[in-house]
């Protein structure tokens, strides 16, 4: 005969085993964030992966290199001349920190602030540029990072509503 307390222990053990099996079936998060070893260029906070310490991702050049640099040759909203920009795709950066919001608020060094629908970054190959014509962007040259839309690849990006989204001298991003 089985005692009632033995039955309770059996059911509790079975419950723990089932929970462990269920959790092992959940895929690991794709977030691959590591704190940079070099100079911090800007930070990302807000609705990002909660496993990132302090819910504030510090982004350095080594972070961007890990994500993978891309190049884009285009004019900007403010220039007729074409330039070659290098950096990371914004969607790759947001995926890297596990961003889960709908809006990205970007702040520049002079506290200029814009809000951009995150869907822009998944619809278009928007670049977070850190280089122009093979040279690292400095603060004097609109660095350390700036947003570049592929304006020549999509006619609709010539609309004035995108002009304010060309922010430079980025110091922080807040995922909302």
C-alpha cells in the first residue's frame, strides 16, 4: 500500500520533471551582448533583454565589429553628393540587444532628440554609420555614429518626414 505522503512526493517530482522538460524546449534568447572592452560610443536602454546588466547596453566599436559591418553608398537627405558609409544595420543592432519595443528615441550629444518607428529598421536597410569614405567619424564629422537611410534605393525615403530621422552625434537610444 502507498502512503498518501509518498503519492504527494511522487506528483511533486513528476511536476518538476515536466517543468524541466518544458523549459528545455524553449529556445535560448538570441541576444549575444557582451560589455565592450574599448571606448563606449553610446548606450541603449529601455525595452531590451533583461539579462543585460542594469538594462543598459553599452555599445563600443568592438560591439559593432562583432555584429558585422556593412557599407552603403548613397546621398543623404541633406546632400546631393554620394558618400560611402560603413557601420551596422540598425535592425542587427536592435536584435543584438534584444530590443522589444515599437519606438526608438535617439538622443544626440547636444540633446536633440527624435523618435523613430522601429519598423523603419526592418523595412529598410538603415545604417548606423561609424565611418564615411573609409574614415572613422569624429564628433566634428557628425560622429561617433549617425543614422543613414538608403535614400537612393527607396523613392519614398525622399519624403520630408524622414529628414529629421538623420540624426548624428548619437549618445543614447531608448527602446520604447
